[in-house]
């Protein structure tokens, strides 16, 4: 075999071997995600104080409380909104992909208790 043919053949074999190593992960099916449910007791706070605290938390941790909140009722102690988190890194081994995650959240407050539900 001539040297240029040997180099071309070697390059082709190396190219085929390496092309199978680099790929992006398949997009996840929505059924792979489950809802997040968190309930905690906070002693010493009534429903109104907890509700005001949740509103303040939303305003401080999301870009705009007006754009996040879909429904709010202070009498029932319910806030429903849309959240998003940016800068999540999906690590597929050789490839790291930055992603954003969007979710729906429902916060219910009662005297001394908060329940947070988040789901895709």
C-alpha cells in the first residue's frame, strides 16, 4: 500500500471510531419527571404572615412576581404560579449542556404550615 492510501485509510478508521463517542443525550420524556411535594411546619406564624412571606419570597427569587403568579387568594391561602430556573448543567460525560427548567408551582398556607407543590 502506498503511504497516502494508508494515511487516508487510518484517518477514516479513526474518524469512524470517534464519531460514535460524541453524541447528545436524548430529550427526556415528560413522564420521566415527577411532582415535588414539600410540607413543613413553621411554628409561631399565622396564615396571613406566611402568605405575605411566600409572596415576598416569590418577588425576591423570580424575575417578576407579576409575571410569575397566575392565581392568588389570600383568604384561601393559595398562590399558583410559573417558575423557571436557568443555568442547570446536564452532564452527559463528554458533553455538558446548559438548560433551563420551567415548572408550575402551587403554594398553600395555613396557620403554622406551608405546602409547596411543583410539577412540570
